[in-house]
């Protein structure tokens, strides 16, 4: 269950990071 949570969080963090780069 913890692994599933990590797999869900990592892509989200990556997307937020990319969005932050695009906005700046």
C-alpha cells in the first residue's frame, strides 16, 4: 500500500515541478 502511495505521489510531484517551470 505504501508503494502504491509513493507511485502516485512521485508523478504528481513531477507534474507540479514542470508546471512551476512553465509558469516561471
